[in-house]
């Protein structure tokens, strides 16, 4: 399982790759392996890799979004199963760790998968409050509604992870955010 704080979105054999040029020319298996670090759906990774080369980051992000919108329920379940709930920094107060663990447990018991949320552009100090508020707000959703929200968050996460993988600016992960 991948933990949300992205420590290294690129497999060891790919680190140091020169961004989009590398991605466009990498062997399909290497490109797909790198893409699986961005979204855990094999169908999504295959589809995004199959449409290379991309003229620029925006074209890649658009293809990522399109592939994300086309995920079947099984593909989405596969991607969600690859996610893991975020933990707090070890220096956070014990009460915060307990609250977050309890909230994650309630969410996972209700929906059957880890809570996913894109926090790009949110200061790290605000992440715990954003995650707790997100979980609390989304626990009231019906299962189908929450699956749709989780799919949107996965698409946003994939955009941010793609930017990180290619060495692009990772300021925001929304679909309307221009690459820098």
C-alpha cells in the first residue's frame, strides 16, 4: 500500500529521470510502473502509458483525468485498495494521533477502503485538521456518493503525483491548475 505523503513517486530504477522526455521514451513496462505509483489502477496506468508521447505536461494531465473518469468500479476499487491512510508526524500530540486513527477506522469500517484526500496547496500544519474535517464530513455520504468523491480525490492525487514524478511544480492538484 502507498502512503499518501509521497516520499518517492518514482521506482528506484527510474529516479533521476529527466521528466517528460524520459516518460515519453521509457519502455512501456517502466512507464507503467512509474504510473502505478501515481494511481494504483493497472488499467489507468496502461491507458496513460499507451497514449505516449505527450507534447507537454498539460496533455499528460488531461489524459490522466480522462483515464480516471473512465475507471470501472473494479478499477476504482483496485486503485483505492492501493492507498493507505495518512499518519501524522511523530511529533504530533498523542491526542491528535488517536483522533486521526479513530476517524480513519470509522471511515474504513463504513466504506471499506482508506480515506483519500488531496492536500496539495494546503500548508502541512493544516493537514490534520483538513483530514479530520474531510473524514467527518464524508462519513455522512451514501456509499455511491462517497465512491464518486473518492474517485475525484484519486484523480487529483494522480495529477499531483504525476507532477512530482516528472519534477514539475507540485503546488496544487486540482484539474484547473496550470502546470508551471
